[in-house]
């Protein structure tokens, strides 16, 4: 894959002759495999066979006492809670507050789903503006974290949904060369999957680090709390959530209270 220069580097010479190395048998050797796109590498780093979250559970970003007022506003006493993400770590404290908890969301659920730090752990595509002003998918080495720019979003190999989502929710082209964005289509789909399991009386709330249109971070928000963001399976990887997009995908609403930013959604009444 051609690496796009990051400084004021001159464009690579495309017309030069190149010769593929040969094996000891005289057969042309295959080029090394291209690094995966960030979404693929991120998914493997967290959820693969040797993924970080298979060995280390999520750590809750807030405590049960901070969540309690929001939970009480959404679910009367006695309502069961289905805990997703790092909310599971708060199960003993929530139980001590008189709540019955579980760790799955059955079909037709009429309780309250509480997803804490869950959406920020859903891997996304990462896009970066190249020096010529074109948005491109970002590839990354799982071993070193070294990044290269891949296909432009207008190429036929790239799903059109990526460009459409960015145009509506994160117009990264307006920020110019070097700007980055995490494409929230996977988060929208994941939350819609949760809410589709709700009964008409069921509700769901996703509490997470987030941002809204007009306040998107120019450099994106993909990070690791354990050092550089390298998808090698040895560290956690998260990115803040486009909460307004998630809310729109489920006819929900985004909000903020005290230390919390969140999305609330309800079961379909149709």
C-alpha cells in the first residue's frame, strides 16, 4: 500500500519500475499483507482470542452513587436492571441500593438496560484527511501502532455508509488536512440492537464519554489509558461517542447531568 506523506513530502513516484522478489524456488514472492483498518485491528485487540477484555474486565468510569439519581429518574424502585459494559462491576453496589440486576438483555425486556462505558468500547472505522484534502480510511500496525492512509472514501471498495454518516454527523472535511474522525455507524447499529430487544415498557440508557455536532474533536478521540493507542491486545482502547447520532438511530435523546453524558431510548410501541 502506498503510504501518504505526512509532512510536505513530495508525492511518491508512481511510474517507476519495481521488481517483486523471488523465492528460493524462483517463484515470485507475495507482498507482505497490508495492515488492517483501525476497526478490524481494534476489534481484535479488545475481543479477539488474545484480546485485552478477555483478560481484564472494564473499569467503571463512575461509581454507583453517581449513577443512582439518573437510574431513579428512569426506573421506579423494583425495576430490574440489565447491566452492560463496566456497569457489571457496579452490580454489588447497585444491589445494595435495592436493585435486582442481571447481565443480559432478553427479548422483550421490560426493565432498564444500563450500559456504562459500553459504546466507547465498540470499535469504529477511523478516517483522516490527507494533505490533498481527501478523507481516507486509516490502517494501523497491530504490533507497532504505525498508521498509513488507505482508500479514499469515494472509492468503490469503501462502503457508502461511511461517507454518508460523516457528512451528516461529523463533517471532517471542514477541518482540513490532518483532521480525524471515528465513524459512528457501528455504535448506532450496536445500540439499535440493544433497544430492539426492549418491550414497549422497557427503557435503556447508555452512559459514556461523548460529544455532539459542533463540538467534535478535530483529532478524534481514540486513545488508550495505558499509553499510546496500539492495538496489540495489551491495553484498553476507547473513543468518545457521537451521542446525538446514537440517539437519532433509536429515536432516543441525548442528555447530560452532573458528571454524566448519556443517551436514553425506549422500547417500540408499534
